[in-house]
C-alpha cells in the first residue's frame, strides 16, 4: 500500500474551527498522514477549549497564551492564563500564541505598546521557568524587539510562526537557533519564498495557521492540515533538496521542538 509521509501542523487554531470542521479534520488526520496538531490559543476561553480538545484527542497538542492582535486583556485574564499554564503544564506543549500587535498597530488600534510588551515578558518568563517552547507572533519591526527579549534567555526554544521580516533579523534569528514556520502562502507569496531561500531547513517547520484562509489554488477552501504537503513540495523546489529529505527534516524538527 502507498504510504504518505507523516506531517505535523506546527501552528493551527483548532478551537476556532466550527465543531463539524473540527470533526472533519480529526477524522481525516490518519488518512492524510497528519500525526499531530500544535493548537495555539488566543485568550483564556480559547486556551480552555484547546485543553478540552486535547483531552478528547491526544494528537492535539495545546499551547496556552494571549494573541497580541486584539485589545489588551484585563490583569485578571493575564493572571488566570498564567495560573492555567501552571496548573496544566503536563498537558500543554508550549506557551503561545504570544507576541506584539503589528497589524492592529498599523490600523492605529494598539498604541499601548509598553502594556503589550509587559504581557509578553510575563509569558516568556513563564516559558523559561517551566522550560516550555514559546510560539511567537512577531513580524517586521517587532521581530528585533522580541529578539532583544529572548536573548536574555539563552536556552529558550523560540518559534516565530508565519515569519516576515528584514534580512538582518532573519540572520540574527537563524544565528540564535530560533525556528520559523511557513504557511501555504508559499505557493503565491514571494516574501515567503524568499524566507525559505534564506533560512536553514534545520530550523524550519510548516503550519496552516488554520482556520485562516488562503488564496490562489486554495481560494474558497477550508484550511486543512493536508495543504502543508503543497508547502513542503514548494520548499523542496526552492531549496533544491530532495522532497523526501525535506519531509523527514521538517518532521524531525517539529517533533524535537515540541517534544511530540
Ligand atoms: Zn496563529
């Protein structure tokens, strides 16, 4: 029988999918060769949902954090999230999604930068304290700022998901051993293809960021972890590395990074 290469979706928001979509994805995982989903959280309720999903299906690997592209949480919510992390450290895979608000800042909505920084520092501190990887939303100008924070902790495992940034920062991140992941937009976004050209495969992962939807050949389709296969094909072409090696390396990277 033909065997599919195994894959891991290194960044998905499974809790945001509708229940019937969640069932569809989980039901198709085995047949689509998807071994695990790193399901990140946007806020407290989202984290509770991800923990619940993971209790129901052990292939779901939950991360707990507060997504920066939304209004600031109350002090109470931050405290509850940090307590949730403490109380569920054995069930959770990583701290995330955390970072700084780039898009909301562009729209003039997130001017309280210092407050977002303070929250990010607390989550990074928690990740260091519990020796967990951290999943970061830090793009463009925010990436060097987040590098400054991370460099205070030499042993931290950092994953910059759907990374976009300048060449100097890309070099700095690679030197620090940070991981980046790419989404299916690699098919049609030159920026993503360029990142793949520049970044070492040894420090890369693949993700969907689902249910975020994609364009081009994915237009109108529900974002499904099997879209990652197309990303891996593109990566192999861009890097001129045999497809099988790219599959193996990405799997190994993700499985090592998240301990799954
Ligand atoms: Zn995300």
